[in-house]
């Protein structure tokens, strides 16, 4: 069965610092992987996705993620954090039926 | 293009009351989903539907019911509200092609409190 583990429920970085949010997955088939962002009191917005094309995926707002099959990881990075990046981030894997299985979420705090 | 519309945005229920959370999409998506979001738990799938007239249970279906009489609408019913159902509920939709290209389209959520 598919599952997702996000390491770290809270991550705090200074403005301008590297952002690294960790996601490991388990999947019995080649996975589709997604990162979503949720700003306070809003719905979820797609940041980026991996669907078996390039392993380095670029998304919106300067985020990118690298699919590493050998490590079953899909970590999200951004070279320089901005205050507006403060939000909750969710990693998700698609099961064979097309349903998304979500991780527990990571809250990103950006300090001035 | 409205996408996925959820109503109401907020609701307070008393224990034992019932209510229906409405979800409508205008993208002609076959697939629709209901998730609940609880702090530190991520999103858990309650029910899903792959087309009109077809529904199936997700991970946490107890205490809920759904119907899918049209492609556009996927209401979620709480028959006897309990405090454990206090949560934020998200409706989402997709299609096989859109899942690959865009993932799900989410509504803005319904924040439900049961007291």
C-alpha cells in the first residue's frame, strides 16, 4: 500500500536561508508524487508534481523537488526563503486507483 | 471558472444534529473526493466517487454518508454529529488526465465545530 512520511512537523528557517522539507514515500508501483501548499485558512494549492518525466521538478514560487527512487524520497527545496513562504506543506502519493495519500504535513516558519 | 465550490465555509453543530456539506465542481471531472484535515494528521480520505452513481469508502468513513447523483455534485452527510467530527473538510475533484497534469483541484474548505 502507498504511504507518505514527512519528517518534521515544524521547520523554522531565517529569511534568505535554504528551505528543505523532507518526504519519503512507499509505493508498490511507479508513483505519482505531489507537493501542495496550504496558506492559513485556505485550501490546498499544487506546488509541483512528479509523474515519471524529469526527476528534478520545478514548481511555482521558486520551489523544486528531486525524485530519488533509490532513497524513495521526494524532498522539497527552495534556495532562499521568503516571509510569504510561511505555510503548511503536504507531500502526497497517488495510489493505483488515482487517490492521493497525504503525509502529515510540515509547517514552515520563516523568521525575519 | 469557479472550480470546486464548498458551502458553508463555517458551521457550528450541536451533538446529535445532522447537516450536509455541499460540494460542486464545474470542470466535468469524474473523480470527486472528501477529505478531513486534523492538526498533525494531514488529510484523511472519507469517501470518494469515480462517477455519477458510484461511491466508495475511504480511510475514515464512519459517521458519514455521500451520494453522487450528478457529475457536478458530491454532498457529504453527517447524520448524528459527534465532537470527533470537529474538523476542516475539503472536497476535491480530478480526472485521469488532470491528475497527471494538475493533481486535484481543491475547494476552500468547510470548518465544522461540534459542541
